[in-house]
């Protein structure tokens, strides 16, 4: 089965469309201007945004050729379109955090309504005796609500709520990882390649995994085509349209690949931990969790004298190592590995925040 062509098609399409997106972004004012500086901004020149448009179009075009139209792909296309449109509008005029969150929930709802949900997850405590008494998997489809609206429909309450939470959470964590040039797209490429490998294992027994594998490669190819123009020094930024759509794609494909939630979490353990730590830190200090600052891990590494390319590569390599580990470990060991990585990252952030803050005060 040829998986190279979907990747190449998406890669080349994104590589062609990204320069066009740069022109359109400048024409319609979708730019990141240092004069309207975001607290976490690093650039000193006006840089076009809206890279998500090129990535989304590349994914759609390649998917139509190599995957086709199904109820689930339509759900992905529609949910992604919502996020791209909202992201592009936000690149032009700040919509505010709560409106953007509402759009993420809407996009996730569209996907769940298309039949994409998490009916079960592996029980990470199963290997620990009595702690795994509930079974090898945790069922989320026990509560079902049936109703009639232009036909019979049913809602798996816990499964659908978990899927909604998972999709919105990953969207925001991936958005938080948009730090230095090329950082976020590289993380997403690694995550999608790991999902591709995970789904390929079961492609011989489950034909639906072939679709997941192709979509993962298409997403990775489109992101790689965009990354050519986003690596330091970036000529275009993904903007919210790019980070939202790519986070959405990773979250949805993790579900479709057999609820590989633990695998996706471990692959992106470093940026996810940084994102959770950032939210907790901001709330604890009485600030909005969505209010930008310069205290992410990548900002702290910059203060240590690391360059943007070095930081981006650092994230990529860590995610690749954790991705390889995630493919090899069972659920219980993934939990242990995830907790270990999170502990190390949080410890490092606390140390960096304390020492660098003291340095600034001197």
C-alpha cells in the first residue's frame, strides 16, 4: 500500500500555497506587527500570519484525492473550517479568549456529531493489581441517551463529553506550543507520524486504520510543506488558524487511531506539561489563563542564551524520543513515563523561573 504519495501531495501543495497565503495575509492585514506586541512575541519585523489557510487547503485537497469523502472526513473538514475561519478573523481583529474557546467547542461538537468519539480508553492502572479492578479498559459508552429529531439518534454522554474535552484541550496545548519559529509545526509532524505508525499496526485487521494512517501522513506532509517557510527566520506564522487546526487534527486522529490518547499525551508531554503549568501559574497569580507572557519553557531557554533553531530542534527531538517510547510501552508504563516527564519539566520550570527571576532582580 503506497503511503508516500499522500504525504508528497500534501507537502507539495502546502509548499505551493504557503507563498500565496503570505501574499494574501499582507494584502488583508493578517500580520503580526511588533507595534501591537504580544507579551510573548519574539520578532522585530512585520510577519504575515494565516499559515493555517495553506495547511488546511493542502490537507483538504490531498484528502479528497487519496481518502475520499465519508461522514467522518466531512466532520473533520467542517470542524477544521470553523477553526481556520475563526483563526483568520482573529489574526485580523482580536476576538477575545472566550469567543475563540466557543469556536473550539463548536468545532469539536461537529466532529463528535459526525460519529467520532471515545468509547473506551486503556486503563493505565490495570497492571497494578487491585487498582485495575475496573478492567483492562475504561468504558465510556455506558450512558446512552436516545432521541428523535428527523430520525433516531443516540448520544454516548461520557464518551462524547470526554471527546469534546480532549479535542479542545489539545487545540489549546498545541497553540501554547507556538513559541519560537518552527517549534509547533515540528511537534505536530512528530505527533502525526507517531499516530501514523500506531494506526499502521492494525491496518491489516481494521480497514478504518488505513484511512487514519493516510490522514496522519497528509497532515504531516502539509505541515512539513509549511515548515519550510516557518523555520527560523520565519517568513510566515501559522497564526491561530494554523495552531488551532493542527491541534484539532492531532486530537481527532488520536481518537480515530483507536483512542490513542495516552500515546498522544506522551509524545507531546513536554509542551502539554508546559501548557498546564502555564495555566495553573497564571490562575494562581490572579491572571487570565489565556493572557500571554514570557514565562513559557521556550522563553526561559531563550533567556539562557539558546537560539530559536536550537530550541525548536530540542522540542522536536524530545517529542521524537517520547514518540518512540510511546509506541513501545504498554498503557501502565506510558502513565509512569508521562508522570516522570511531567515531573522533570515542572521541576525544570520551577528552577528556571526562580533563578531567572532572581537574576532579573539583581
